[in-house]
């Protein structure tokens, strides 16, 4: 579970860090450093909203009965899959134009006044934060009650902040296209596991049949209590005894999504420079 949580924190956190670095760099280079406090106000408000949203999801799930909790977990899992899939494909398509788009919006906000700068920074970061909270909540459903998922996402966010600062200071150079491609592939695997678990929750809530109709049983070679069984379950939600519906859901999501993600673009842009 640590790796999946770390990946979520790293990927989503770096996207947010890049957004913030673009906004800060634009203000500094435009001699408008007096507006930096407004940007940080918007960023902190977005972080507070994201933490509050995560707490709301956790509290809501805990306050429901067994059937209600399973249904709530299923809905959040399916929503998380939708959002992460959209985010992966959107980022691959829009990454090159993101910086210019953000600078244009900030320039417009500067003309409107301080409140507009706060709102613009808030909206730019809040999307990433809310996605992170939803995806993290969905990914840890069914995990143990240990602190490992929280440790994983915290380390991922810290690494993202460090990378973002290094990129801003030009102390770190990475190929962002390659980074988002590889992390996108890994997140697709994580999302397939979340989708599989969402179907399992629907079966637990008696909204889908076949909970005890197993596709296969690998308990003899993949014990759930073994370190490698726990690793696969935590990273990719691969369990030794999945139902037929879970297995079909996993394959139905994973195979076409990987195909669409890996197929060459119709227009072949030049490789993105390392930054």
C-alpha cells in the first residue's frame, strides 16, 4: 500500500507543484512579487479544502452501516477511476500548453485585483488536491488500518514538493513527458485495481451477484498473509481469490485503457525538453 500511496502523492503533488511554480515564476519575472501572498493564500486554501474533503470522506464512510459503507466505498472508487483516467489522458494532451494557459489566466487575474489572484490560484491547485484526496481514499479501501498508506502519500507529497522546488530553481532537470508517461502507466494499473475493488464493494452491498463465484484461487501460491501477497494487494489490488465479476472488471478497464494510452499520437510532436 505504501507504493501506491507514494505514487499518488508524487504524481498529483508534482502536478500541483508545477502549477504553483509557474504562477510564482510569472509574478517574479513580471516584477509583481507583491502578489505572491495572494497566490500562497489561494494555495493554502486549496490544501485546506483538500484535507477537509478527505476527512469528510473518511467520516462519512465510518458513520454508515455495513451496506451503506460498501455502497459509499463503491461509488467513491468508481468516481476515483473516472477522475484519474481523465486526468492521465488530459495531462498527456495538455501538458505542453499548461504553462502558457496558467500565465494567461494569472495575467487576467492581476488586472482584476487581489481577490481574483487568490481565486485563480485556489482553483488551479484545488482540482489536484481534490483528485488526490478522492484517489487516496479509494485506493486504501480494504487496506489494513496501519499508518502505511498515510506514510506513503506523505512521502510522495514531500518528494513532489522537493522536485517542484528543484525545477523552479533549475537545480533539477527531468523529462516531464517521460515522467508523466511512466507514472501514468503505473496509475492505470492502480486504477484498474480500484475499479476491481469498486465492483467487489457493489457485490458486498448485494447490488451485483456472484460474490462467491471465483474466477480462480491462487491462495496456495499467493497467500493473502504473505509479504508478496500483501504487496500485490496493496499496490495493484491483486488478490488470490477474486470473483468472476472483479476479474472481468479489471480486464475490461485495464486492456483498452492501456491500448489508448500507449498508442502513438496522430500528430508526432517533438520530444519535450528536460526541465
